[in-house]
C-alpha cells in the first residue's frame, strides 16, 4: 500500500465516526507519526510504499481509533504549549484552554520564584512553566501514582527538573505539605457528575474519571486547595484555578470567604469564564 492509498483508506474509515475535517486532521497526524514525513512530503512521495511494519501499525491505529479511543492515546502523545507530551489513559489529554492558564501564570510569576501544581496529571502545566521560565522552582503533586509516572517520563523527555510527589490533597493527614510558594496552580476535577450524560464517548470511556469528575461536591477541591493556599502562599502570592464555566461565582465566594482580597475571573478563547486568580494584598 502506498502513502496515498493509506491516507484515503484511513480517512474514509474515520469519517464513519468523525466529521470529515476532523477525520482528515487525525489522518494527517497518524501518517506523520507513522512515516516521519510532513504532509507536503507525503504528497510529493505519495507513491512511496509502506513497509510491512508500518502497514501493520497503521491497521492497529485504525482499529483503536474506530473504537473511539482518542488519537492522543493511540499515538501516545499530545501537543501542549509548543511541546509534545507523552500521554496514556492514566492522565487527561491536555486542552487548549489550559494553555491560556499557563500564559496567565507565566505573565505573573517572577524569575527565581516558586510554584506548586496540584493535580499535575501529565505535568503539562508544571513542565510548560519550567521550560519557559527555567529559574522558577517548580513542584507538582498528584493522587495518582500512575499519573506521576507519566509526569516523570515527560520531565525526563523535556529535561526540565521538577519536584514530583504523591499527595491526596483531600486527605487531611496529607495536607501539611512543607514549603511556601509564590504561586499555587491547580486544574482540579470540576465536571459535575450530571454532565456525564452530555459528554462524548471517547472522553467517558478512555479519560480517567478520577481527574475529570468532582463527585457529589463539585467544589470540594476548590475549598481544600484554597484553605491550603492560605497556609502555604508567600506574601502577595497568587493562587490560580481552572474552573467549570458555571463555577465562577461559587469559586469566587470560596476565595472571598477564605480572605482573598484580589480576585480576577478570566474568559477563555471561547468567551467562557474558565480561569481565576486570587491573592491577598
């Protein structure tokens, strides 16, 4: 099978479950991963034959994709903040809106300051900040030991030293993490269980529910992390959250009740309130 035929076969198969444009984008991504050739090079060399190993791997990729497995998990990689992260089903797939949170943190944190990322998952927030501001002392924790293994793999892949440690922030016996930080950031589980009925099957069936859903109390993480931040933020330090678009008012109230005096809610690129920053002046 040549490159042109492989592209046509995969794209046609994927249009049974994806919109045509998305099927085309996934096809391009898969073939670039498979062959190492960019789209223009594949067009120039469209009659080039796949070898037997590539043909077998293409068939494997196709079957996994047709089972609604996200392409990021199929290929084991996800782009985020101009970096390429290793991902598997132990961690969430990094989202574009979280890149905006990283932008905000990077615009706020000073050289040589310290940062703690709570619920780091793949390490996308912590490592993006470390790669862009190497002088920042970055620590990151997660409840999932499997997620921490992914973050450690990414740390080595990117040669970005970050202090990783295991912690269940909701467990009172583990909340006395030593240290004071200039910035604390978290993208905690915030999707209400009621939203499951409206979510895509590729998310529900493959991404870790532990990192997605907030359970019976959608604001438990926000209250606990806010309380933790009051004890562990440096003077005039900043606390950043990613939030559910419907959670801005409730999270603002939690922060106000905890004594934060400067609170800013920010919209994402789609115009939805998805990020919040708080500090005590």
